[in-house]
C-alpha cells in the first residue's frame, strides 16, 4: 500500500490549510509584531527590538522573574504529575477486569472525568475541597488535619495535583489498556510454559509492548500539564500569593489583565517555542510508530483493518450510535 | 493474564476516587442552600429541584447553554467538513510538503490557548465577529481541525484502496464517490471524530470566554461569574456543573472504545 504521489491532493487539503492558517498564522504574526514594540495605549506603538526578550530571560527584572518563576513551577508540576499518573495509570490498566460487562462499566467510569468541562473540574474540586461544605476538606479537618487550599500553599498544591490525577490518570490508563489488549495470547502462553513470574511477564512482555503508547501518554500528559490553565485558575486563582500561578495563568494575567501587549507577546513566543520543541519529539515518535504499524500490517495482512492497538474494529460502532 | 494481584480492590478504590467528587457535586445540586451551608449531610435530607428550575427558567442561565451548543455545533460541522477531504488526501497520496503540513497541524493542536487569546481577541474584533458564536467556532478550529484530520485519516486508511479504484472504473466522479461511497463506509469514524470535536470544544473555556462578552457568552463563563460574585450560590453552581457533564455522560457509552484513540490523536 504505497501512497501514490499526486500534487492535486493539495486541493483536498486546501480547506484545512486555509481554516487553520486563518486561526493560526494571522494571530501569530500579530504576536511577533507586538513582541517587538511597546505601547502607552491609544494605539501608539514604539519600536522596542528584542528588549522584551532580554527582559524575559533576565531573572532580575519584574517580567523575567515572574516568567522564570512560573516556568519553574510549571515544570515541577508537570514532573510531579508524570511521576504519579504514569505508574498509577499502568497499575489501573493492569487491574482492568478481563471480560464481561464489568469491562465496559470500568471503561465508562474511567472516561467520565475526561469529558467534563475543565472549569467544571475546577468547580467540582473547589466544592469538594472546601473545609466548610466539601466532603474532603470537612473530613480532613475533622480528622485533625488543618487543611485549607485557599490560604495554605502546600494544601493548594496538593489540591491541584490530586485534581489533575483525578482528571487525567484515566487517559494514561486507557492508553495503556489499549496497548495491553494488542498483546497476543500466545505471548502469555509461552511465558506460562517457561514458568515466568508475574513480574517477569510485566517487564519482559507487557512493558516493552506498551512502550509506544506509554511514550504517547507521557508526551500528551506533559504537553497538557505544561499549558494547564482553567482547572487551577478556577480552584486557586493562581494563589495563595503566586504559588500556583503557572505559565498560562501568568500569560493571561499580563495579556488580558494588564493589556501589556509587548510583554505578553514576547512571553507567548518563548512559550510557543518550548511547546514546538516538545511537539517535534512527539511527531518523531508518532511517525516512527506509524512506520512500525505499517511493517506490522505487511507481516499479517489480516491486521490491516485494525490499526495496531485499536480496541475494536471500526464496524463495532454502529453509524447511528456514532452520530448521537 | 494481563492482570495483577489485588486488581479488584485497586480498581474499586480508583473508581470510588473518580466518582466521589462527582457524587458530591450531584448531591450538592439537590440540596437547599441553607442545608449546604449549615450542616454536613452525605445525601440531601430535603431534596429540592429549585436550582435546576432556576436554570431552566432564568434566561441569563439557560441562554448560556444555548450559546455554548451553538458554537460547539458550528465548530463540529466546520471541522468535519474541511477535515474529510484532507483526511482522504493524507491517507491516499503523497504530495509536496505533506509531512511538514502534518507537523504544522500538530503544533497547532498543541499550542497553548493562552497564547492565542489576545491575538484572537484583536482579530475577531477587527473583522466584526467578536461576541458571536462564529468567533468561538472558528477559534476552536485551531485544535479541532487537526484532531478531526487525524481521527478520520485512521478510518480512511482502513478502507481498502481497491474500493476507490473500482468506483472510479465504474465512472464515479470524485465528489460522487466521496459522498456515495466513502462517507457511508467511514460513517462510524465520522461519528467518533464529531464526538471528539464536540467534546473538546465543549470543555474549552479560555478562548470561549475571551471571545464573547454578552450575546454569545458560554455557560462556562456564566458559571465563573457566579463564583466570583459575593454571597455564593453553591447549589446553583453545582446544578449548572451537573448540566454541563450530561452531554459527555450521555454519549460516553457509544464511544467508550474510542476514548484512548481520540485523545491520542488517532495514533493508538
């Protein structure tokens, strides 16, 4: 199934190109434009060259200090999230029931947090964690633990992290489950004959087979936690103080709160550059995975209908239900 | 055999962890405000529907849902329409710059919404779309169109190429082949892609809030306004939250096997 070279295919891609270019290129051009200028309101702009960028990367200035501090907090947050969610996700995937209606029930409940609007996720945890009306806050406080995410920095961090674990661990679990499902039974039978221990099965069969989905899971979780905005904003508003102000929150503060266009634009560009680099890694991983998928498909033609790791062949979902 | 000791306990504990906060929200939405503030009750002792009634009768509340649905549906239609031909092109042909285009789409999918909030605000104000559902629908295309392209590309690749060739030999023109043969074949894929476009547009708040002020204010923004107001109406907030969860909860059963795929951009 080699693809044929056909430049006319550009006509088919053109609508996508135009729509995305309209939403991406024009705004990005304005950002680049603003990042070089300063304004004192009244739409009067002054050339500022790379001044904002210099300030941004210099921790002694106000802007640079705020940016680097929020960047540090954000990276720390992402690392903690990954350290908790990836192992937990693997454990949950391994704990999935084998068959029967419980599989579907577990899948549905696991997927539920993923489909809740992000600000409602924030609202849920805001209500759940409050010491006066929330089950969690109330229980902790009556157990003698002084917990208040509004005034205590550590409590705020714990709340934001637990919230993210609640929100996104399912994604890691579902991805790992998809990876596990694609392991043929023959592997397990061979392991059984060899008398392999559970741990050996995990490290020698399951983990290598989950490699690819795990990489995708790690990258997705890194990206999403790196640009997190809504959930912590609703719960803590970036506080207490600045303790949970992540890069996106800082950026929105500067851009829409203070209307400091130049500073915000410079920050946006640096932020975008970081994302772009991670994206490139992601893309390389995905393309390699695609190549792997193709070579696999060539080996066993029957597998061609099912993209590797898909939970079910496409026809399992009836069109009518799909549209619902 | 892909399981570990104590799996039932682990699974049960995790599911309880997932459901408890949601239960608390639902519980709260059926309580009266005096019960919420004065006592700690595990279930509503005097269940009431007053919060839901208020949302369905007060226009400033229910119009939020209508506004949200408006831009979400618009966005889903735009995304799927433009993504379908592109998905076919990516699946069947190689052309100049295809890989770069693919990467460019990905980088837009991953771009932080915060970066685009301000330029979008300027752009849509300049062309007079600010505070209309169109502004939000077009803005959400930046992440939904790439997503739709990927999911659909996976499904189109599942259709054997022989079908295209046979159809063209039978004298089908390209548009006719597309509508009469390809779209019915990948109908379930279109359903899945539409679901994810709907979902990602529905859960997004930052852009939707920035691009609207009065006329097209989404429900998410109306909720945050209530949070910041003095004298918080917790019951109302909880009820509004429950209502935003419902669209996802309704269709979740039909897409349960595609969740991982949708979130991993069709690459699992």
